[in-house]
């Protein structure tokens, strides 16, 4: 297996609303003299993920980066007038983010770039600026896209976990109030002694319950991304059945 340290995002440079398949792109690339499709994955307008070239093989999508990268192409990239534009559908955005996250986890990849971000740094300042782009592809800021996606996931995670923690605090408070009432009623101490012993592990139970709820958060997030047919889940990377 070759060493992979980067993911390069591309667009197919086709007009918005026009859907194409990995087989279409394979044909285009062969017509240009390629040995098959240059990308490793293609994302259709409805979010369907199709396999291109096998990941174990060197791609043909970004000069100087092919040996070390995985190429992902979303269908689109041009507006109705044929000008560069971010035409990604919501389904394409969701699947693109999840595929990148899955590939990063599987191959230990840290660097995710757009095709245009691999342009030469003409002024040597370490930043590829718009005037230095050799091409517009993929017609959006990939780094900003990944950053905003991570922030959104963090917010969603907090939105699920915080109510669970508050619920745990309320339960703990009820336990303390119950124990206080038992202590104040000395005449009923013996009657409630067994109950106190049973409740001594209550904090441990709350901790276990919180962990279960966190697992539930990931499960519910997984199901949310599974609602659309043939869209792979966020935490278990798969291709659509027809592309295996």
C-alpha cells in the first residue's frame, strides 16, 4: 500500500444541475489518454458516493500530488453560464465531509486541500492566495469547509450531552435530598439503612448512564445521516451498494 498523507478535493467542472457518474468521468479521462478515471471517489448530485480508481493505486488528478494523495471529485463546479461556482448540493456537502473524516481516520491523514490550494506559492509567503491559483477547482474554500464542519459537530454533540449532564445533576440532587431526610428522621434510620447502602453506588450509575447517552448521541447522529437512501453514515464509511 502506498503512503497517503493528503486528500485533494476537486469538482468535475460541469454545470449545476447536470448529474454525471464515475463511469462518465472514466470515459472522459480515457478520451484524454488517461489509464482510467483519475479520481478515487465521485460524489453525485444526490449525494451518492461512487468509487473511481482504487485507493491503493496512484491517482491522476493533481500533478505533483498524485503519489501521496486521495482524489475526491464532486459533480458540478460551474454555474449555468459556465463560470466557476460552488454548486454543491446539501447532500454533496454532507457526504463530502463524512468521506473526508472517514478517510482521515482510516489512513491517518492530516492535510485536506482543494485542487487550487496546490498552486505554486509565487510570492513565497507560505499562503496560496487567489491571484496565485492556477485554476478555480474545486470552487470553494476546503479548509474553511472542514473547520466549520468540525465546529458544527462539536455544537451538536454539546446539544445532546448537556441535557444528559443536567439530568444527572438533578438525579444526584434528589438522592442527596433523600439521604438528608433519612438522616433527619433518626427513628427510621434502621428502616432505611439498606436503601442507603443500595444508593451508595448511585454516582457510579450516573457516570455509566452518561457514557451510555454519549454512545446514544453518536448512534442518533449516524441514523440521521442514514435517512437518505445510499448515503453512508458519518462514523462508518461505505459506498453505495451499486459501487462495490
